[in-house]
């Protein structure tokens, strides 16, 4: 198991226009991407104590997030993902689940545990049985992705990040969404293994970017939960 560097920045439409023009001549687009972007929808989990939310707020370095994910509003391919963070780096493991299995999990029924089943499924099942891990919020956004072999670089523009608490709509083609950031504000993510190539670092230089501990899950919970919505304003420019 290896952990990757992951840097995040809050950016504007103008920032992404400049960065996109630079990167498209340096890096290919993600091979799975058709057109200029694709939609990602994630169903995030938390336990009875909201440990994921609290650990993010406290900046706990060693933590884990559970989520179900689908693309472009289609339930034909659903991934169960577990994202772990350790010493500022991240590791993601995943496996496929069927729509039927997804509905069982959403209904609070843990998947079966077995020696031959993927580790993410077993870990989620244990968390559901022992800690009350359950769905908490849907997060959806549009992603544009650039990739590069050198350094195993992946740069993503995540636009129009929105959230929904109508959890039962996760597998529907469309869900009712509430934006969690001010209009024109988006997220840039830079992921790489041991090093970020100089030519990529130079292309990303805008003279004003500052790394942030931005979490889509955390801010979505804040933005949609009563008085906590006030704290979401800390992320405004």
C-alpha cells in the first residue's frame, strides 16, 4: 500500500480558464473522460458519533472515509471506495457493487463478510455493524481531469460542488442539489506520487494559490446542517 500526495486549492472561473489553457498542451485528458468534463456523485457515510466529520474538523491526520460513487448519473457502474489519509498523504481502495447491493447498504444492511470478498466491502461491513456507519450526505460536482505518467500526476478541476440530504435519491438519474460554495468558486486538486514534475508545477503557478484542507464531505455537512451553515462561509474568498 502506498500513499499519494494530494494538494487542494480554492480557485475561480478565471483561474481554471488560465490553468486549463496551460495544461491542455502539456498533459492528456483522462482517458475515461468524454467531452470537457464528467459528473461525479458520491454518497458519504459516517458513524453514530459523526467521527468522520469531527476528525476532519479537528485535523486528525490518520483517518478514513467511506463512500459509494457513480458517474454521469448512471447506476450501471457503482464503486465502493475507502479513502485513507496518513501524514498528509492519501490512499484509496475500491471495489464494484451492484445496484442491488448498493440499495441493501443504503437501507442499513451490511454486506456479507468473507475471505474472498474485497477488503473495502469487508471494512464497510465491520464499520456498519460495530459503529453504526450509515449514509449521511450526497455530494455531486463536475470534474475535468488531466493525467501524466511522470510522477503519476493527476490534476482535476471540480466545478459546481453541490450537496443533497435526500439520500434515497442517490441512484436516481437526477438529485435535488444545493450549491455549497459561492457562485464561481471551485476546487483544484493536484495528486502525485513522490514528485511533481517541474513543468507541471510551473504551469500551476498563478502567484496566489494557497493550499487548503478543503473536504467536500465536511463542507457539505456544514452547509446543509442548520446553524453549521454559518461556518461554511469561512471558505468564501
